C-alpha cells in the first residue's frame, strides 16, 4: 500500500515547532511514501494564523527536503486556508504566484472568534448548527481541493456540551457533502481525533463518512493533522481500515491541484 499523510504542520505554522527536515526523517522511518505539508494561512489580520507563514522560507524548505529525500519520500507543497470563503479576492491575490499542489479549507473561526469563544453562551444545537452552516458557506464558495476536519467543532465542544448526533444535523451535513461533491471538493479522514482521549473518533465521524460515500463521494485524503515530527502518519492504519469498511476503494494524492487515486490494499 502506498502510504500518505496529507495534513501536517511545521514551524511554518503558528502553532507548531516541528522542523520540516525532522518530519521527513520520521515519515521515512514510519514507512510513509508521500507527505503533504499543509501550513496554516489566513489573509484576515483579526485571526491567529495571520502573518506567520513566510512563503519564501516555506518553499525553500520544501525544495531542500525534496533534494535531500529524493527517491525516498515524495514531498508535496500544500496549505490550509482559514475561512477561505471569506475575503476570496484577497486569498486569490495572495496565492497567485505560488505553485501549490494541494489546498485545504477549514473553519477555525466564526465571526472572527475562535471556536472556543464562539461557542460560549450558546446551547448545544446552536453551537453545532452555526458551525455546520459556516462549513456549508465555505464549501459553497471557496477555491479548495479538500474540506479539512469537517466536524472539528466537537473537539472544542466535547467537554462541555458533548458530541453531536448525525440525526440532529442530517440535513445541513448532507447539504455540505452534496455541495462538496457537486464542486469536485473532497473530504479528509483527519486522524487527530483518534489521538484525543476525549474525542476518540476521527474528523468526521464514521457515520458522516458513510453518508459521503452513499451520496457518491469519492475524493478522500487521510491526514494526521500532526504538529510534531514524531506523530507523522499517526493512526494511518486505522484510517485506511475505516475507509475500506465504509466502502472506499481509493484515497487520493494531489499534484498541482490535480487529484490522483491510489488504491487501498
């Protein structure tokens, strides 16, 4: 099986201290064939990810790693955009000169508030409904390849209001998935929830993955969302087993934003 991790952060992201070289070394030790670095980026000065990513530094490191590990590890240049459905012209201008292989979109802020802040003084239904509505706006308008950690809200809500039930939000989640399929946008199995002792499941849940497959969804990546070198590829085997169980025959890699299917064996 060709093993990939398509969601990883280094010290090019504001919330990681990992060295790209160390991540690549560990990826090879862990048996990975391909990794895509997906650093946080925002054009909105009011959110935490703004102003940290230096593209010259990032691509210099990508090129250094590609030269050093040529033949041992395929290294792709990606990015994780925060709320890319907002300020779309600014995002387009900011990225126009860069040769990215892969673009993820995520909701980390709502109304320019971190999710932990956004959820305060709201009941459980309002928290999740508002979050999923924001994700729907993202997938409807953003120029992205993959929707990152579709139900991320549960990471922040699980200790206070608990996890959500698909039945309670079926219509909005189905709308998100249908829009993604319509626009050729995939989703990921983000394994960071499996590393979280409170969440204990991936983003999104198995039930959401089943719904995506039943609706005709095919484009699927797997990412650890790791911010440390030692956890590159974490829970990859679990994610592949889950993908097969749900009915997926392929996971996907990207080059110059073109998807390529890799059979799950």
